[in-house]
């Protein structure tokens, strides 16, 4: 299976667990770090997710993954909070982050700069607008390699 297929498969398996417990699925990623593969599930809830919530999701998902047995590589399953510097990926992430300080990294430099930090003042399906003290910058979303809340 390709990385995207594994992430989609895991999303399909974990979504009912997330919904049954009134959590929010923030992201699923399947990555190789060094010699190991990691299947990571990021979840949240109102007031913040705790370790017991992560254990609940992990155990239920582990059982479903073992039953489906579609991932051929050995991997480490991790379930955690997205953290304070959570990436913005979905519509609700951008909406929730309007007016907040964000970090943006571009695939290639714009006027010699690849990293920006500013207030997310607007977004569309194709662009984001960062507000600085005296100007606004509109960036195409397909040129952004990463956008996340900035750590203040």
C-alpha cells in the first residue's frame, strides 16, 4: 500500500472511534523516520485530549488495524494531541486560527524569503492572507509546504 492509502485506511478505521467518544480527528500520517515506520493519529477534544483518551483510541484502533491486516511493513502506532503548534490542514483549522499568529514555510523562496510569521487574517481554498504591522501578504496555498500555529 502507498503512504496515502495507508493514511486513508487508518482514517476510515479510526473515525468511528473518534466520533463515538466526541473527539476530533486532527490528522493521520504514515512516515518513515530512520529505519522505522510510524503511523500517527492526532486527536483533540474540547478542553484538550489527555493520556487516557489517547490510550482509548490507540487500543481500539490497534484492534481494528490487526483485524484488517492491510499494512505489510512493521510500524509503530502513536496517538497524541496535535500540540500547541498544530499544523493547519482542514477548513476548520483555518477558521479556528483566524486572527492568530501562524508560521508559514514555502517550498521555494519568495523575494529571497522561505519562512514567514504573521497573523492569519483571511483564507480561501487557494490562498491565505498574512497580516503584518503595515502590510498584508497573500500566498498561494499550493506554494506552502507547512502552515501551523506559532508558539508564543
